[in-house]
C-alpha cells in the first residue's frame, strides 16, 4: 500500500507545485526621493501612539464604570 501512495505522490506533487504563484518582495536600496520633515515625523509618531495607547487609556480611565455594570 505504501508503494501505491509513493507512486501517486510522485505523480501528483509536481502537478500541484506547477500552479503555485511565486511571490517576490519589492525592495529598494536607494535613499528616499524626498526627505521627511521634523513636523511630519512628530505628527506620524503622535498618531501611532494615539492609535495604540488611546483605547487602552480609555479603558483604564473608565475602569470603575466597567466594574459597576452587572
């Protein structure tokens, strides 16, 4: 029985691999075309911080209200 499985696997495996899509990463090694300013950096970091810390801060600020709910 194992010989039958090996034969079937040997014939089916290349057919299955032929239809696979090859994915390639797009990497650029050159410097950026435009410099990012200080204000843009500060705004970007502020928005990321707000997006990550905002919801947890909201929950911690309203923790007592969440405890009272039954």
